C-alpha cells in the first residue's frame, strides 16, 4: 500500500534541514496534492520549464536519479548510449517506495546525502530560468530556489538526456 499523498516524509525533513544548514535561499509553497508537473507548476505559480523533475531509473543493475526540466521528456535511447547501458527503465512505484519512502511525483532533485543515489541533471536544468522548483519529498510541499544554489547544493553530474520543449 502506498503512503498517503499528503503525509510529509523523512526525506522532506532531511532535505529542509540540509537546505537550512547550508544557508539556501528558498521559498516554500504548501499546496493541494499535485500529481503532474503541470499541476505542480500551476500550484507554485512558476513556469513549467523551471520545474526540476526527478526520475529514479534502473540503469543496468543500479538505481540512479535523473533530473530534467519539467517541460522536457527523457531521451531514453540517448541516455543509454551516453552511459553505455544495456538496460534502462523507470523504477516502479513499489521500488520507489521501498528505496526512498516516497510516492511518484514527490522525489526531490537531490542525491547524496538526501537520497542514496548518484545524481545526474540534464544540461538544461536551471539554464532557461533563474530558479528551479520541485516537490520536496511530498506531493503537497514545494521548494523554489535560485538555480545556482540548487547546483551548489545538489552537485549533479551534467549530461544531455532530454528531448522536446
């Protein structure tokens, strides 16, 4: 059974403590549960493209976290080629819950020390807009912060792995 969509998670608490401890400038938004990137952007009052969509993917035998602008789509074939992968798939809702304690749509764009995964971000995240916005470990709580601060604190490896606009 999946966690309630309105419950705050330990991931939310760890993330907010991490951001506070590192002096992040941010704005928090509490809103009705959002299940799509479009709903999240509307609830935050931000453009869709500033959303940082975090996807947990199984890459061969490892899970890794990939962040892309919410107005773009994952280029699975390109990512497989770039990382020289044989297999690539989305984590199931059950795997996501078991590995993170989170439901789909609530994953923040942070790897270690918030989530136990290597973090990759598409080259477009935080480039077209001066801020990034994301669900912060809950479908009802978002964070909007300067893109440069997200980059400094999340420390993603940058790759190109999206298509569309």
